[in-house]
C-alpha cells in the first residue's frame, strides 16, 4: 500500500476498534474502592487507584474520575498498571485519600481521536512531514506481513534505519549514543516506546549518557507525561517531567501574569466606583451651585428689605421734595410695606428651596467622597495599563492559553520522550515537528500509533527492538488483542512483524 492508502486503512481500522470498544463495554464506569495521592508534578496530580479483580485499562486512555459526595469530577489519563491498581494523572486534586471513586474511561473516544489524526494526515499531507513516514509503509503494510521483507530492506538507510539486538542494554546504549550525536548536530528528537515504564527506563539511560557526554541533560530532555518511575539508571526522572519543567520555567511568567491580573481586576473594580463618585461629584457641584444661586437671591431680597427699613426709618426726616419724588415713583410708606411683605415671602420660599438643596448636599457629600488613597492608586493603575497597551491588550494577554506556552516550551527541548498513544491523541503534537524519530521496541507499537508519530518527523526514523519480535506469530498483538490493528481481513491472523 501507498502511505495515503495506509493512513486511510488504519483510520478505518481504528473506527472499527472504537465500535468494538463500545460493544465490549470498555467505556463502562469502574468502581475504585480506594485512591491514594502519590505526588504532584506541576499542575498535575498523580494517584494510585484500586481496580476490581482482573480489571485492566489500557495506558493513555482519557477518563473522568467522579469522587463520592458533592466533590466535582475531574479529568485524567491512565498511565501504568501496578498489580491491582492503576496509576492515573489528574488535572485537579482529589485529596490525599478518597474512597469509592468512579472511573469513567473514554476508550472509544481515544480510538476516534486517533482515527481523526490519521484521517487528517491523509487529507492534509502538506500540514505534516510525511516524507520519512513513507519509508515505513513497507513495514506497516498488512499485505506484506508474511512477505520476504525485500520491500523493507529497499528503504534508504539515510532516512529509515533499523537497530535489532536481543541485548536490550547494548541496544539502548547504541540508541543513547546516537541521541548524543544528533543533539550535538542540533537535531530535535522524538523518542517513543510502547509503554510509560519503558519510556521512563529508556529516558534514564539517555539522560545518563547525555550527562556523561557531558551535556546539560536537564535542559535538553523532557518526558511529556509524568514519569512513572522516580529514577532510572541513577538519574532522578521527576525533574525531567514536562509538566514539572514547564511549571518551573513559567513560574516567573505566571507570577507576572497573576500580578497583572490583580492590577487589571483592581482597575476594573475601581473604574466604576470612581465613575460613580465622579457622577455624584458632578451632581453635588450642581446642587451647590443651585444653593449658591438661591442664597444669592435671598441675599438680594434681604438687601432690598434692609433698604426699605432704612427708608421707612428715615422717611420722617426727609425733605419734602424728596418725599414728593418718592411718592411720584410709587415709593411711599404704604407701598414700601407691601414690597417688604412680598420680599419676605420670596425669601421664605427661597429658604425652603435652600433647605432642600442643603439636604441633598448632605446626601451627596459621602456618596461623592473618595477615600484618600483610592485616587492615587487608580491613577497608578491607569498609567500601568496605558503603558502596557490598554485594557484590550491586557485582556488578550490574560486570555492567552497555556497551549501556546506549552508549544513554545516543548519546541525548545532537544529530546522529548512519550508514548505513541499520547502523541496521536494530544493536539499539542499536531503543531510541533521533530527531526528524528527513535522508536524503541517498535514491533510492539501498534501500526496506527507509529504512523501518527512518524508524521511529525522531517528527516529520519530509527526503529529498534528485539529480533525475536520480528518473527511472525499467530494470535493477537502484545496489547491483549484490543487493537488487533492487523486483523483487517476476515480470518487473518495478525503478526508482530506488521506492527512495526
């Protein structure tokens, strides 16, 4: 088969596996009588959960953990079986020890996600690096599962090379030496193996070799998921976990972002308060102006009454010609008294309006009052936000997802170790590319998953494993028959050869 046909072929096979997973009840809830917290890596939490007798889950299956009582469910992934327990990483903490959790696996969802990735690779080949992946086609073609292998050996060793050795230690030593050479050539490496346990052990060997090179292995290596082993080959693996590394690396960034969020939230909190108080201050100013105008009118009328009182008091002493002049103008003692009554009534009316205005002023004064430190705080926040580009820019900065940070971080690592199941299901790997793929224990990696990882490689693929696994066998694949990725034709027995 051509690579395009192979991608379509295995995409349909995964859809069939999805349907079978539903039929077999692999998505049914599982009661876990006991859970224990083992630790934390970055923002992820690691739990050991007891499974019912003879119950097993595939690695890297997404699942939902439903705690008892009113606790909120959380999402997670299965990592590794530990006897009658399963190691699970979760996004949220469930506490130190919780009884009677319910696990809801999404096995069918995993198959559907993997199928979509292969279908997308076939539909948009320009978005992937499928040159080296084409060299895998003879190895993964089910029509050549029992062939003589001539098509496989025809692949260019410069693009696709193999390393078969029954001695695992010798094989891993050669792979780690190859990784050192590639890192010194500034190549980015994707290291995959069938299980998290193998990935962790292999990463320990690579870290030790790179450390002895000597190279700064802690900054060069990263295990995408939480390592399931605390140490391997004398190297502490927990500090090589992607989540732990990223959490530490972006601690300063998150601290700055949290401080910025606090500033932004405080600015958004103060803005309506000061706007409200500003409106009240304007209302207060208007009422005070009205009060001033009313008092000015009262003062004017009081002055007129004072003038009338003076005229009445001095009226008898005025010369006759002045009295006659005043009478001619309508200002005799009788009319002056009438004017005095009118002015007194107007003053009384104005004073009532003044009392209303003053009552309103007393209401507005506390409403318009700004605490002593609030205005300077607001001005400082406003200056900071203006300097950073305004509220819109800050909202964009705060809304920026962690995915961008994760992508930038993983692209700075020279060697990333992961299981192929995580690579094909995690959207992050859809956006990153590597120069070289090293697939250890490749015959035990399901063909669809190996294809998914190979689509991210620009230059070279190295597949390695035990020579015994290259011998065609009858029965099911090493993953308990669930994948059966080679059982694509009726009554056809799968073989490990075609798995990788």
